[in-house]
C-alpha cells in the first residue's frame, strides 16, 4: 500500500521528513511538505487540496473547515492527532492608533481575519466572547480570503476585503483596526510601533488561559481518505503511533542546547514543562475531548454548525477508545 501524507514543516514533523519514523510493514508512505503560505517544497493550499480536491491520502487540515465539511457529508475520516495548536491571545494584533487597549475596545471595530471559518478565527471569536465578555456579533469582521468550505454570510457581521487587498497592509495603514491571523506576515511583524499585540504580556495571558481551560487549543487534525482505511483498517492506529514517535524524537532534539537558533530554547522548554506539563500535544480522544467540545460549541454559536458533531462522526471507529 502506497500513501501520500501532507504535513507542514513543524519541528514535530522533521523526523517524518527525515525518514526517522519508518512505516509499518506492508505500507510505503511519501511525506510531503505542503503548507498554507509559501515557500514549501510541495506547494501550499493544503486544506483545499485535501478537503476539496482530495489530492492526498492523509493530511493535516483545519479543524474548523474539516468539521464544516463533515457536517456536509465529506467522505473522509480522521484520527485524534493534532499537529498544530495555538493560543488565540498570541494572534490578535491592533493598529496602534485605533484606540484599542483592552479586548472590550474591539466592539464596533473592523477586525480582519483570513476567513470566517478558519480555526484561529473561530477560536478567537469564541475566546473573546467566553473569556473576555466581548460578543463576536458586535465586531465588524473583514475576511481576506474566500471560505474553504463555502457558506453564506447572510445575517453575519462580516464582509470581504476588496480584491487584491493585503489584510496585513490594511492593518498597518489603519484601514482595519485589528487583525486575527494564524500566520502573522512580515508586514505585521516588521511594522515597528504601528502595530502591536492586543495583550501586552502574551505568555502570561496564555498561561492563564491554559490554567483555566486545561488545554492548548487545537488548530489542525489528521484527516484520512475513507478508501485508505478500507484498504488498511489498522491505518488510523498506525498514524497515531507514527506521529507520537515523531513527536518524541523531535522533543529529544531539544536536549541539545545548540539545536535551535534561539539561544535559550532549551531553557524555555524547561520553563514550559514546569508550568504547563511535559506534553502539551497529547494524541487520543480522551485527552482532547473537552478541547474539541469547546471548539464545536464555538462553531455552533457562530452559526457554522447547526449542532455539535458526535465524536463517532468525526473520527474513525477504530480510534474512539484512544
């Protein structure tokens, strides 16, 4: 059996790209570096290429888009492996002249997003409402890209940016007041004093969120074509084992203080583990159920799902006991 697996170039995937995690007997896989922003060796637009074009056998995809597509009958399944996690608090940027000092100041403002259904957009909207008492309905959202899985904006406070407009440049120029973005561009990061993060002490804000919620929010899961599982019923468990092995090898890389370009990467890892535990990236359904339920509640509130999906509808039956 030959498989293509599309992943982004994260540290926890490097052992897979380097061939340090062999496939199980009877399976041959090609691990492709496919991202959402260039450059990547095998291109970008991974979510569309998997969810719409069905180009790969296995791929990490946006949690929000996957759930929306599943609700519409997507012929794929998933395994409880979550390759990308982010805190929304670290991805909210504001124009320095917009008069935004606290989350409540976002009410009535124009806030840019990649798209309305993008997982980071859903998470940030949900967190603003549940954690900071800022209803997402009272913010004017501006989407840069079309939705991966089309749906109507009717009765939602959202509009599309003009064709050709760069949402990051719009923030710097003051055309929008704030931005929620999973991949902060160089335009934002190198804007000097024109743009800043909403929260002045992001790490402290994220640690507080982690203590309150008990998890590191999920961005992506691992989707698998149903045909691939039919051909190899053990594939879902093989994928969990492979990802866990890759994660542990990657973790071991950091035992070398000279591994990363960051001078104090090892020190920061030690601090993170002392404050937030050794494994912020657990696989399996049991360890991630509350994380997933909270996110689906956000999607229902934001009118992206009519009701939460059952775990049996999201994941393959062979991994429901993980």
